[in-house]
C-alpha cells in the first residue's frame, strides 16, 4: 500500500512539474465590460497578464474580431515572473450593444487565447426643439 501511495505521489508531482513547463500567460481578467458609455467615450481598455511559466512568453499575434476592435501587444519576450498589458481599443462612435473578441497567439502549449470586450454605446440625447415661429407672418 505504501508503494502505491508513493508511486501516486511521484506521478502527481511529475505531472504538476510538466504542467508548469514553458511559458504560461495568466490574465487578471479575460473579459472587460465597458458598461453603458456615451458615444465617443474613451475607447482604451487594458488586459494585464503575467508570465507564470518558466520560459519567455512570446506573443505572435493579437487580432480583433472586426475592424472596430484594435489590440496592441508587446513585441518583446515577457520573461518568467514579468507582467505586461494588452491594450484594446473599441470604436466608441458605433452606437449599440457590442461583444467583441481578441484572439491572441503565443508560444504557449495552448497557442491561442481569447479576450472579450463588451458594453453598450449610447447615442447622445437629442434636444427637443421648440416649433419655429411663423416669422412674423400673419396667418
């Protein structure tokens, strides 16, 4: 029985060591909710991440799901234990609810990751107009 437990413990330790091998991109959050915002509001949101692995992390690409979502990512390797950010800009001139994604390709074992932004851009309130006078004309 002791041999079986010792073998299981060895396998568990070995498996966990294997899981941590290589770069590991760990995000603080993977979804950012803009909430209800006005048209033309600040478009930039940031996704902070840390390389919790034991090898340098390289981000190969970051692509928005459409032209209205533009990511910016670090081009240099992120060393183990270091943190950085991926910036995402959404076109806040587009009125209405949105949910968009950014696909990130890295040198991790799982090569792709998905980030999500969502929110609702509100149109500016329209001012009620007063009917124009008749311009001094007799009716």
